[in-house]
C-alpha cells in the first residue's frame, strides 16, 4: 500500500523548522520534503498527477514576508511575493529587481510566486537572480542547527541545484547597503514580453563618484550559463569611466562575456545568446546611467 503523502502548514517558524528537520530525517533515503510557498513551480511539475512527496507549506508564515531596511541593509523575507517587490518602497538601486519582478510570469504568478521560491528553484533563467547578484545579495538559511548566510553566487550551484541542506529553510534575502546614488536597470529578451522563459537577461548597477565618473559597477547576465554570472572584467573596465550612458554602452566587448557559457536549445542558439547578451549589457548600462536613447 502506498503511504499518503504528508502535508504540513505550520504557523510559526520554529514549528516549521522542527517539521522540516523531522521530515528531512524521515526522508534520509532520498525522499526529501518539498517546500511550498507560492507553488508556481511545484504544481506545474506534477503534470496533473498526484503529489508523491511530503510537503511543507510556508505560505502561512508572516515572518517570511515583507521588505524592511535594517542597520545591515535590506531584508526581504523569502516568502515575499513578486507583486510586493514590484510595488514596494525600495530605493533606486533596487529598480532592476523591481523591473524583474514585473517580468516574472503574469499578474497571477507575481501575486503568488515568491523571491525565495525563485531562488530555490534554481532555474538558469530565473528573472530575480541577475538583479540580486548586482545587489551583492546573500541568502539566509535557518534550521534547528542554527542560521547561516551565503552569498547568492555560492548558494546557486547549477540548474535546479542549491547549497540548501535538506533540513534548512530559506528565510530571507539580505541586501547590504548600496553605494550612494546607485541606480540599476534590468533588460530581458524573450519571444514575447510576458509568460516567457528568457533567452537572455541583464541587470546593471552603477554608482557615481565625487568627480562624476563611475565609482562602482556591477553587471550580471542570466539565461546564458548554468547559473547567472557577474562580469568582473567589464565591471573593472567601467569603474573610472565618465558618467555618460552612450559612452558606457560602448565599453563592453565580446571579451568581457568570457564567464558566460550559453547553450543551444529550442529558444535560441548559443551564438545568438552570446551576441544578444552583449547588446543587452549595452542597453542595461545605458539605462542605468539614465540614457534612454541607449535602450
């Protein structure tokens, strides 16, 4: 006889961690529990079949929702929805994240899907990842063993693979203080505007120095590698350049895209992705510098 899958919906974080630890121990043979928040990735994966796994629904944990400024920067609860992020009172450095939030599926998906679910799903084309990499984001993971923080780049290990242990729950995304007057932009390429998996996407963050030049630059590209990638050589080339959108958009060249490893699939060829990524980088830089004509 097949056992009935277990379903839990705790109302307190401590209870959730205890249940997760118990289920992780029960599933030590490989049947680890699935964590549900909005369910926008989990439910489609069932393909109209029954759920054959234990589930821990964290959508009732108010402590995991909302964005707030702290002494260490910003804290975004892992169960914060994309609609909440898109409409939130966040500083200009977060404009790329807000723009990405408006590109995640359609309105219904944005109302249910969460930032933590987007990261834990670990899709190479996850819209939220490039803006968060550009913000130097960390993830907070909690378990009965304690709390740990990981840079987002260390958390994402590959397609559908993360550093989260079976007994851990992502509780928040942590954003450190950003450079003064930092601005960011997000550009996405797909077959259509909404309800589409990205062919490529770019988030760029720029901050001026006291002399009116670029004092800080971060650029991340998604859907062109197994995980989204920062472009450190390009970032170094941008620092010290005049704050001019058209001039900044002219700096990137193919050599700056060396960290990328695009593939051929049904949406685009690797060669097209690499060429498109270069153009998207140029557009994102122009937009972040306030040069609308570069977009």
